[in-house]
């Protein structure tokens, strides 16, 4: 194998064992030799030697109905699968309904079935994040968990800057009454997007209460919150919606109320979901958070931990950008 690839035996071993210390070019050369020779590694024997399973768990703590309805989660799973596949590592998808399945999840994670975990568990009252953090298993969290940042490894998007940029864009268009449809109060990303809106409009507590309505990151929640705002703030001329899926509902509520977008009300969403934002009517201006880059960074950090690197806990924050379309 080493002769066929033109590399050392040690390099072949590192590639087969998914070491991150091999360049993509060398990894592809070895994989080409593997394909040519038809080599199939003995996984069981390799596990005995390396104590590695070549499997990583992706834990998503959300109800099944929300997971299958929101395309954000498909983007996350696809990003994780792509990154792990490039390392010849198997993805194990685990769905937990906000703590109800925590016993099953914890037994699996602590049972030697996977080498590490990528965790998306954003809800404040969910006990699972703290339980996973206490396991002797390398783990990296997506987003800002409700845990001290000095105790966990996390990769987040800059939700505060995104909310601020969306709102400043609307104000820059000359809109005077920029309201907001919020995400769930028990999720840090929603609270950060609210903070960005508050900073841009200079909202105190009274204005925040008057000019915002609670949503839940669903289309129905977005429509319900938008109807509430139309009743409470009839002169609103712009809205920052904290997710694209909620923005679909908000657009429907505006259309039902006889409001033209963007002539009467300009709308900005958040996520820039490729299956949603370009296809609304009009196409949705949205804050792009790169879920693929987030998963790539999470996988990289996890494999640094698996490789024994002395990596200090903390939250890495990735930039976001505003993508302009017809709704604003």
C-alpha cells in the first residue's frame, strides 16, 4: 500500500486512521491507492489497536416534528456528514426531545460506541448539554450553550452582529418603525438576534415590549407574531424576522393584511436558507449564517481534541453577512 501510494507506512496508517495531520492531497493519494488495490481495513482489529470506533455522534435536542419541518436541520446534518465522510468517519445521528431521551443518549455516548460528539442542544431547560459535558468523551457544541464558556468547546455564529446588520439595513432604507419577530426566549441565538435589533433601534424595555412579538422558529409562529404586530403597531413599515421559516409566515400575514412587500413593509429574515430565501415572493433579504462552515469548524475542533491537542475550552464565533434580495 505504501509503495503504491508513494508514501511511508506511517503516512498510510495516519490516513486510514483518519488523522487530521495529513494534507488533503496526500490523503487523496492514499485513498486512490486504496481504491486501486481494493484494500478493506479490518475495522474490528483496528479498533482494538487504536481504541477508535471511527464514528462520531451528532446530537440534536429538538422535537421530531420541528426537526423534520425546519430545513435548517437538514443543512446541519448534511454539513456534518460531508465533513466526516472526508475523514472516512461514520456519522451517527441522535435525536433527543429536550431531555426526554437523555438517558438513552448518555448510555450510548458513554458506551464506547463513538469517539466524540457534535452537540446542538440550544434550549435553556434542557439537562442534556451539562450531562454530555461531564462525560469523559470529547464533545463540541454548536451555538452558545447555556453553560460557562470556560467549561465547553463551542462554535457559534455572530447572531448579535446579524440582528444588528439586518436592522441597520432597514433603517438605512429610511424605514422608521422597524419591529421584530423574535425566536424562542429559551434559545441563546434568538436572544442574541434580539440584542442586535435592540442595539440598532436603540430600544429600551418599553419599546422592546411594544415593538416585538414572540415567535418559535416555525412558519406558524412567524405568521401569528406578525399578525400580533400589525394589530399593535399599525404604522410599522419594516420587520426583522429572526428566522427564514418564520419570515415565510410573516410574509403570508402581511399579504393577508393587504400590505405590499417591500413597498409598504420591508422584511429581512435570518439564516439565508437556500430552499427558502430565494423562493419567497418577493425573494427574501436574509442574514447568512454558514452552517457548513460551522460544522467544518466543529469537526476540526473535535478532531484536535481526539488527537490529544491541548485546546482550551471556549466559544469560537463565526462571521455572518447580509444577502440582499427583493423583500428589502
